[in-house]
């Protein structure tokens, strides 16, 4: 997984998804080589209002070790469908309203 911190978000009307454009060249975390594009993957994110937005994320391949890496923006967390800031606010006790179910919030707090 590659976390993008400097990026732009563009809306693709033809596919009804948002695209993340990383402004930095992605490098492999294992061997340090420049990654090349492999394909894309759709993923949704739920924000604090409960709105669902779909993103088209790049999967990148390392020419050295052959591993695939997904390029996530910093507002997404691996294996989570809610915004990273919303999860952090709930865990810190700063959020009174959260669109997630109580069982989901309990799992977040359990880890």
C-alpha cells in the first residue's frame, strides 16, 4: 500500500467516480524502485454525513519485486470504508453523530 499525501481529486462524470492524482512519483516500499501503473480498482468511502463516494484507485506494480501496491489517499484507511478522520474522531470521543452502526464502532474501539 502506498499512501498519497500530495494529490488532486478529479470527478469523472462518465464513470461517476472520483480519481486520485498523486503529485509525487510512487516508489516501492520494499525495494525502492519506481512503480508503474497496473490497473484500477473501485472503492467507496462513507463520510461523516453518511454520503457514499466512489473512487477509482490505481494499483501499481513494482518492476523489481513484482508486488502490487494500491495507492490510497491519506483520508482513506486500509480495509475500512469510512473516512480516516471520522474513525479517529469516534475513537477520541469527539464525534457525537456517526453514520456507522454501533457494532462497527465497537469493533473500531476494540482494536
